[in-house]
C-alpha cells in the first residue's frame, strides 16, 4: 500500500483535480492500492484563502499531493462518475452533490487512462467526453 519503492516511473500530473479524485476513488476504495485519507488524527483543519465551507482542506491537500504512477493508472479499468464517491466525502464531508463543484472541467486524463473499459455515470457526461471515450472503445453507461 503506497510504499516506497525503487521504481523509475515518473508520476502523472493531472490537469484537473476533480478528474484525479475520480481515479483516486478507484485506487483507494475499490482496489486498495493507495491508502485513503484518514481524518482521525488530532491535527486541525488547515484554512487557506481558497477555503470552501465544509471542505476538509487536509483531505484535499492529501489527495492533491499524492503522486499517481503509470502502473497504478494501468489498474483502472472501471470508473464511476457520481457525487456519492467515498473520496468526495473525504474531501467534503456531508456534501450532497447538489452543485457541480467536483465535476471535472478537463477530462483529458480520464480519456487517456490506458486500461479504462467502462465508465458508470450517474448523469450524462458532456457529449465530447462520451464521444472521445466511445472512440477508444470505452463503454459509457449513464443513468
């Protein structure tokens, strides 16, 4: 689980933090490859000028700082786009999904996932995203 290694892989930089969260939900909660944020410590929440009411800035910083390696991204074959993801509850406990604050604006990193085969979406994805995924042979299943 997220141990130091002698790998020569270069981390992949995500263009969109919200897209990274979709991938992290799979790696942390579905595949147990990366340790999810554990907010049970006694450390106080860090507040900065970009503070969003209700957001756990420690969780956001934790996930933002995680390096994702190509070998980890190769494990992501299914992705869920939904406001109920556990990683989103880490970042914003109690968020009800009533707004689009965690919707990716740039989907390139999702589209480029090498092993992605299925995307489950609670709501229709933007047309250009669905088309790009379909062109790669990814099955998009929307509610």
